[in-house]
C-alpha cells in the first residue's frame, strides 16, 4: 500500500488537504474522490483548526475528470443524474466546512478540479498555470455547480465567455477578473495561502465562522441544488455524439469536429 490519494494534516490551527496523485495530475479517479471524502471528514471533525487549505502535489492542482475512465460513478450502473452527481459529492463536502477554506492552486486547474477550487472561500493561483472549464470542448454540460458559481464570482459576461468557449486563462488573468485574490510564482502559492490562513487563525474564530455563514446566506449560496440540476444536464449531454467526439479528440490530441448531435 502506498501513500493515500489525499492527505490531511493539521498544525498551528490550520488544516491542510493535499491531492496526492501527481502522476495522474490529481484527476478525479474513484480512488482520489473516495480519499478526498475521508480527508474532508477529518478536517470537519478537527475542532482545533480555524482555517483549511486545499492544494495539490505536483504540477496540477487537479486536471478534473479522468477521461480515460468515466465522467460518472460507474459503480451506480447506467448513466444518470444520480451517477453524475455522485462523482461530485465528495468535493461538495467542502460546503460543509464551517471554517474558511482556501484553495492553493499550485498548478493547472481544469474542469471538476476548477469546480473544487470555486467551492473555496479564497483562491490563490500560480501566475503561469492555466485555469478554467473545458466542458464545451468536450461536448458536455458543466458540473459541480460551476455554471451557478462562476457568474457570481467574475460576472455573467466573463463566465459566459469561459463556459461557452472552454478557454483556459493564466493565473495573471484570473487575478485581473477577480477569480483569485493572489497570483504568485509556483513555489509561492502554498506559502501565500498558509500566510493568509495564519492571519485568519489569529482572528476571533466564532466571529469568522459567523461571517462566513452570513456571506453565504446573503449570496443565497445554493450550490448543491445547482450541482444536482447540472448533474441531470451533464448526464444527458454525455449520451450525445458530440460528447463522444469531444473526449476522443482530447485523447487523440486533435481539434474536435462537433455536429450538434
């Protein structure tokens, strides 16, 4: 048995979750998703932490779904809304963390991995890495509530451009459009996130948690409901010819030829 696919540790009132499959670009394999569920439960039950940082090991924060595997939890049988939603449920547990959550996006962050970062309260980017949602280039609908959260973070116009084109942005552009609060050199991403986490940990914990809840309540932050609705649309889009073509094109490293079927 090797190291766990997702690690949890805590020190000085700060929890740290590390996606730990760099050779797989921290993709959303069943192994990683199950391990993330365990790690986030550890963090939630740790009464000593006042902030939680999520990062990835290697050159990617997370490359999203493993396209050589499946875009759904295949252990649930035929493609369905439930199978699509089940794939994202471990990441959605981030919404249950009462302390502030920071995403230290050390490297490329795409698709479902990008959706995970959007669930955090604060995001720190690698200035040179690529970020975004490539679902349109795959011929499928977005998941994890991304079409709900992204417009609320960067505005409808930017969100529309990124969603409709599948274009990825560098960390420098992510900072400019307000997607992240800092864009640093790769080796400074995690230290910057930890420094912010330390500042949060030094503030009054009850007041911080109450303000986090107030912000989400004021925004009517209903991400789970949006993710469930997206799951149905994603399941339907996965059955199209365009989805088959989009995935094949990515794996074959060529431009897709979509037909609208």
